C-alpha cells in the first residue's frame, strides 16, 4: 500500500520515485526495499509526509484523507509548520490515544 501511494504522489507532481527519494536525502536502497514491500522508518515517513503535504496515515493506507496532518497542524499550531520534535510528540500522543481506545 505505501509504495503504491508514494508512486501515485510522485506521479501527481510529474517526478519519478527515485528523484523524490534522492531529493529527500534518502538512499536508493531504501526505495528498493519499499518497492519490495518494506515500510519506511519514521524519519523517512516524516520527510515524505511533509514533502507531499499528506498525513502519515494516508501514506500507510490507514485513511484515504490526504490532509489530516494539515488539519491537525492548523488546529494545534495556528497553521504554522511546527518544529519536528513538536510534531513527533503529537504523533506519539495520537498513537497513545488510538492504542488506549483500541482504534486501528
């Protein structure tokens, strides 16, 4: 699911996946692993999410809504781009709440 969505996003901006991977400072080997079904680690997911302006949940196929991240950032950070550490805390809290209430 991830790689298909990643490729679709790349196509939407008329770039090849390898081009985007290199622009983000990610190794080609990581791209090959993704193509073979691996899921990117959190730092890569964050970069990709921010690059395309979509949520990590969208990238992972957990939702079909592309802009959950933008909505949450607007609500929490007055529409400004939060520092990376702040956004990571928000994501951890979201996962905590989802786990607590059994939400997948």
